[in-house]
């Protein structure tokens, strides 16, 4: 990959002085991230294989070889998969409606997206603990509607976890899809109809493929956020659903097992980065077609 | 599915999503006026007593002050460093500009918790144990990618020859920057600053590993309150934070427009 891929105005053979100026402008940010991001990550990787007598993969063997820790990894992945799937089902049609909205309706809908996005994750998770309590609003409503006879237990169940997680990460699905849909030419559907396509067929064959980049961006974002979520599982399900994040935090803050924690951190990092890398590739393939 | 039905379905989902997204915020606000300590909805009588008790929560003021300091300072630093780097990248005179841009944005992909433990080990190995400085440095890594992403996107649409044009028309170099570049980039700058500030102010997974007994940020204190003794005081505090966020968003909407932030923000 070369820098010619960037859609930028290329200065024709920048003189040496200006080139140095550009380097000087970028250097502080670059150095900060090298010292406080790249280097610590490399050290973490080294720490995850540190043993009393030289490098060892023992902690990785423990993580990937014991049923309990495989279950922990699966808990994280399962939370991310369910969150991503549900957010896509809600977010995809919602993004289309948002893209069609105009004026005050659009402003109102965007505010409904941005306000929760800007609101603290802890505040939102805390609100769900209030909403889902056995004498909370959700149970009271269901009781009043006669849908249930006795309050159902929701807080500290997987239902609570998924509802809260979808609630917190949904805007990250809707926004990238909305950005793509808003740029679609509304005449595409008409053109497809003129060429003899039924509306459903035109939608599936013309519109859906064009929204793939937005969908891929949303899926990657929501999956990588949900797989590493910490506050949401801590407040909404607790000890009963150990995830990679809660396991890492415990290894450092309570158990003092930094080597194990580092290995778990590397596994989480690999899952999150692989998701993003894979989806970027998929989006490129989709775009190249 | 026929077309009107499909449109109806899309609108149902959008309105449902809007309600669903707002639900926790409305519940928090309602619970903060609860007349009893058990989160009753204020039917019949609202009470403001929980608001009066926010300031008495153990360790509240130091935590708020710490979070504001760290968020403001790290955002200011990130805006300065990130914008300079973005200018260098967008001007196209930097060797390997695309790779550098990707690197500057890459911490966004990183689980916060992993950054937290990586920095914890790194600082420990160096014998660096000042919690305040450690938090500031860590939050710089949190905020810088937001600024880099938004400013690179904003600057890639900026025509740098306009600066030259202004100089040809008699502006001094600083004058040209001030009159041409600053107004054109102000929306991106504001969006970047807003998201960076919020990301720092709300950060839990990185901060938790870098605090000590006396240096705790507000999110850490809040999670502690929730786990120890949740009462409507927390709802009142959350409502105040929400209120401040609403004011920030309304101000940004007036200055920039939310639909433009949807493109360049999160």
C-alpha cells in the first residue's frame, strides 16, 4: 500500500525544507503514540510470554486449553455476536428511515442518536439496572398489561446483558449505515424499476450491495466494542457471566496474575483487531466488485 | 413486501430505536426526582433532595475535579498535536502519510482495557507511579485518535491553495491561516474536541488501572457508588451530567449541525 492511494492533492516534488516542516508537524503526535501506545503494547506482548526460565506459552495454553477459560472467551464472543446481530436488524431499516427524514424530524432523530452516544456508559448501564429490577418499570408495565402474572427476574440475566449492550452500542451501527444510505441517489430505485425490476428485487440487487461498506463498518465497530465491553457485563450480569474483560481486570486488580492477565489481554486484542481487519478486507472486496 | 409497507417498517424501526435509546436517559431523569430512596417514579410528588445530597457523596468533588482536569488538558493537548499532524498528513508532503494516519487512528480499534493494562505494566516497569500524570498521558492516547480521525477527514476536503491565494491577495502568512484555514476547519475542530472530551470524561477501562487510593476519576467513583449503595443521589448526579451533555450538544448543533457531525464524528 503506498501513499498514492490517498485522495490528496500531491505537491509536485516537495522541496526538502517543506518536507522537513511536515515531518516536524507530525512528529510530536507520532512520538507520543510510539512511546505510549506502540511500545507498551509490545511490552505487553512480551509480558504475556514471560516465565521464570525464559519465554513460555504456558498462560496461553491455560487460556486456550481449559474448558473454563474457553467458556470465558466464548462468553465475550457470544455477547458481541448477539449484540451485533440484533443491532444490525434494528439499525439497518432505522438508518433508511433516518436518511429519508428531513428538517425537524431528522434533527430530532439525530438528537436521539447523539444524546445517548454522548451520555456516559455507566449512567446508561445504571439506568438499565433500575429499569429491569423486579419492581422496575419494565416489569410493572408487563404486569399492568396483563402479559405476565408475577414479576420476572431480568436483572443479572443474559437478557439484561444483551438488552443493555444493544442499547449502548446501537448508535455505532446506525451512524455508519446512515452515512452511506444518505449518499445514495434516490433515483437508483426508479432506474431499476425502469429496467423492469420489481421494487423488492431492485432493493436487494441495487440498493443493498451499495450499503455494504456502511454495514461492514457498523458491524466491525459494534463487534469490537461489545467484545471488549467491561462496564456493561459488570453492572448488568456480574460474576455469573465472566468475560475476557472482567477476567483481565480481575487478574490485575485482585489476583495479581499479570502474566495471565497480559495473555488474556493479547487474546482480546487479537479478536478485536482481527474483526476490524477482516471487515476492512471484506469492504474492499465488496467495493472492488 | 410492498414499498409502502417497507417504508412503514423502516419508520417503525427508527421510532422504536429512538424510544429504546432514550429510555434509559428518561428513566434516570425521572428517578432522580424520586420521593423515596428506592427509585420510585415521582408520581404525586417530586423531590429535589437527592440533588442536594450529590455534593455530600464521599469523594465526589475531588473525583469531579480530577475528571474535568484530565479531560480538558488531554483534549487540549490532543487538539494541538492531532491537528498539526493532520495538517502534515493532508498536505501530502509527508513521506508515508497514509501509514502514519492509520497509526494515529489505530488506538480506536484497541479495547480500552488492553491499553489500560499495557500502560500499567509499562509505567510500573519504569518506576513511574504518579497517578495524575499517568492518567493524563493515558488519556492523551485515548483522545488523540479521535482528533486525528476527525481532523484528517476535515482537512482532506480543505484546499491548501486557498492559503496561498490569500497570501497573493496581500495577507500575511498567519493572517491567511487565521482568515482562511481556521474558519474552514472550525466545525471539524469543534467536533473533534467534543468527542475527545467526552471519551476522556467517561473513560473507565483505561483509568481503572492507573488510579491510586486518593486519585480516582468520576466514572470510577460512580461505579463504586453503584456497586456499594445505589440510591437516587446517583440518578441525580447522572441527570446533571446528562444535562451538561445536552447543553454541549445543543451548542455544537448550533455551531456545526448534527448532520455534519454524523459524517465526521463517531
